[in-house]
């Protein structure tokens, strides 16, 4: 699957869906972003069950700010609408493939239970 451009209008509906969504926050002027782009694109074609989104931080400054982006490239991973990974810096392809393997193997029921427990604790505090 080819990468999809995400904007302030499409970001939330994309990442809150079922399945795995990876998001690359990038800018045209960013050297490391340009180096990571082909790796990200090639990985997207090898994993057609995953949505690979790209957010141009210059064109979507409000979204980038809302997501706490302070350095680019920043890669985020969402699974079943839950943010499970965020890291600045370009990844080599083996590291990106390893990340995908880890996200696929997550026990989402355990993660949802952990989030629910934290919400309960926060409400009681």
C-alpha cells in the first residue's frame, strides 16, 4: 500500500480506526526526513495490512503542535486507535521492521485494561 498524506482534517479518523497506523511527521527541507522517506515508502509496500501515513509538518503546523512534535522525522504508531509508540529520528529499515513486528504482537486487551486502570486511579485521586 502506498503512503497516504494526512492532514488536520483526516488525521483523527485515520489513527482512531481499527488496525495498525504508522505516521511519519516530516518536512521537505529536512535531510533526515528525505533519507527516511524511501525506507518508509518501501516498507509500506511490503506491509499492505498497515496504513502508512505522512504528515507534512510545515503544512499542518497545528496538528504537529497538538501531537507534541518537537523534532523531525518523528514516527508514531497507533493500534486500534491507541498510540503505542512515538520516537524522533530516522530508523533504518531493520529497526522499522522490528517495530512493526512488536506492534503486531501487542496484547491490546492488556493495554486497554492498563489504560482503564490508570483512568480509574486518576479519577479517584
